[in-house]
């Protein structure tokens, strides 16, 4: 039962260009969405979040877009830097509790 | 900057043995969680803990699992009789007392290998 899906297991982008990571979800009860970044041998690190009442949240180079009607969110990184190379997880929380559901992750490689 | 710590970083055990994974959440945090990630798969929620009791658990968190906050700083996950399929990375996480309670701060994980 995969309620949060990241259909692209990997993505390669040139340094300076935009990286777009996508995430789809099925549960309309999700009220909060988050992106985490994970380096090898480390735990996920919170990156940016968005409430279901918004459609965009921006923090520096990172912007998250939410399209509720399509049950889709995306993370834009611009400009991409080599240090952004990591696995990015999309996660969501249902308004019925405090459980978080994660996608399978997208491995981003930013090529210098 | 405060961080969540986990020990050990790697635990190797024989099938059927009990293991205890330890976590020290950030001190003023409110909720505590355990997740696991089987190699190559998604991060899966196991359990959340609030006010000294389990608040939610997934279907993975069966009778062989238990959690405890024995002393106000440590948060432990016990697996009573390990199986081969318990081999995974186990992550502890906590959320702040104030501010973004929906934001979780993760520890570096414990890699559990069951032989």
C-alpha cells in the first residue's frame, strides 16, 4: 500500500540548472507534506514543508509546489549545486494522526 | 546545534536473539518515532510515542517490538526475537515541543544485520 510515490528513482542535472523532483500521493486526508534529504550513512534531514492549504512554499533555492487536485507535489532546486547530490524523500502526514508516510526516494546527482 | 543520536551505529545479531536499539532525542522534543528502511526500499513508519505511551503504530510493529523511554532521555526499540527480515536501518526521530510539530528530526540510524 504505497500512499506516497516517487516514480523516478534517479535524476541527473547539470550544476546551475534546475532540479525538479516529483511526488504523487493517494490519500486525500494528508494535510502536511515534507521533503527530506538523505546522505549515505546519515538520517534524513528536513528540507522544506508545505501545508495542504497552500500551493507554494519557498526557502532560498528550494521551492515546493502542491497541486491538490492532481495529488501531486514537486520540489524545485535552483540553481542546483554538487552538494545537493543526495536521496530526496517526499513524506506526508494524515490529519487523522501523527504518522508520516514516505516515498521510496529519488537519488539526485548534480554534475559539476 | 542539538541533534538526535543513536547507538550502536551497527548491530549484528543471530536470528532469534533480542536486540535493543537506543536513541537520545533532542531534549525539549515532544514526540518520538521509530522508522525502518530495508535496503533499497522506502522509509517505513513503525511507532510514535508521546507522553510515555504509544500514540500510533503500524502493522509492522507487532508483538515482537516494544518501545520504552526508561529515564527521560533515552528512547529504546526492543526486538524480542529477531528474524532475518528485520535486517534494516532503524531511524529514530523526534519533533519539537513548540513550532513545527510536524517536522521530524532524524538520527543517523542503526544498521541491524540479522544472521
